[in-house]
C-alpha cells in the first residue's frame, strides 16, 4: 500500500494506520461528548426534581447566570485554546457541561417527558446522519462556513432578544432557522475536525501531538453545542408544554 507522506513520530505510516488513528481520535471526541451529555442530563434531572433548588435558580436572578454562564465559558475556551493547558481545558469543558445541565433543567420543568424524549431522539437521528455524512463526504463543505456563522450569530442574537420580548412568532422563526443552522454545522464541524486532525498530526513536535488531545475536547464541545441546540430547537417547535 502506498505510504502517506505525513510523518508520524519518527516513522511513516500507511493509510490503514492513519485511518485507525483517525478513528481513535474521533472515538475520543465522542467519548467526551457522550460523557458531557450524561453529566448535563443528570444535573438537569436533579435540579428539576429538587423543587427548592429549581425555585432558587429559576425564580431569582440566578436564572441569568444559568443562561449566560455556559456561553461565557465557551467563548473563553475558544479564545484561549492555545494558551490553556489540557487540564484547564478539560476543567472548563466539564464545568460547561454541568452549567448546561442547570440551564436545561428549565426544559424539564416546562415540557412533558414524552416531548423531551421525542425531541431528543429526533435530534439524535439528525445529528448522527449529518455527522456521518460530514465525516465521509468528499464534497468540500468549507464554503458553508460563512453562511452558517452568519446564521449562528443571527440565532444567538435573536434568542437573547427574545428572552426579554417573549415573542411566540420570533421564537418560531428562530427555532426553524436554528434547526437548519445546527444541522448544517454538524456536517461542517465533522469535516473541519477531520481536517484539523491531519493538520496537527502532521508534525513531529511534542506540542503538536499534545494539541491533538485539546482538539478532542474542543471538537466534543462543538459537537455537543450542535446537538444540544438542535434538541432545544426541535423541542421548542414540536414540544408539548405541561399543563398547570
């Protein structure tokens, strides 16, 4: 089999070996993502089922901390990625997942259990299909980036505005656009993460190899955000609210 020109350590590796290492890399990405989803779900369930705690958070200004603290951690981790150590980045990642669990508890208090399960399964199907396509397609998705980023900024901005307006029509529009944006971002991110893996694995430097671990964490963060936002948008569109 023809050799890959990129060096790995002190040895060249075959395409089969590189495929195995790429799969190992993405296994790490999805392990982080899966763990963060479990952590968020456990905390959301706990908060929603401890009435005094839920009242203290969502019945006071603490709800704004629950809403905006995860966003602040994401922005900090994104801007300081290169400077942060692996341990610090992992701490931020798990802290973010925990805070997202607190924020997601509000959905458990508003929507029925059946609606939450339906939205979760629908989001999972869409996410897995787009992730697989983004990973395997030979089509260059880089051109999607600008369009999706504009859409993402619009969704975030409109969502923040609607926290104060509470407009049903605006919520519907944001949810529809959000489903489209986060569906596209799932495929785009998978292809981007694959390209970043090859860029970092193509160096002999210890720093470059160490960065692969950090890429796993940041990759998991990107995919987690795509999935959880897709879930929330679908829940907003089709979820049935609890009575009373």
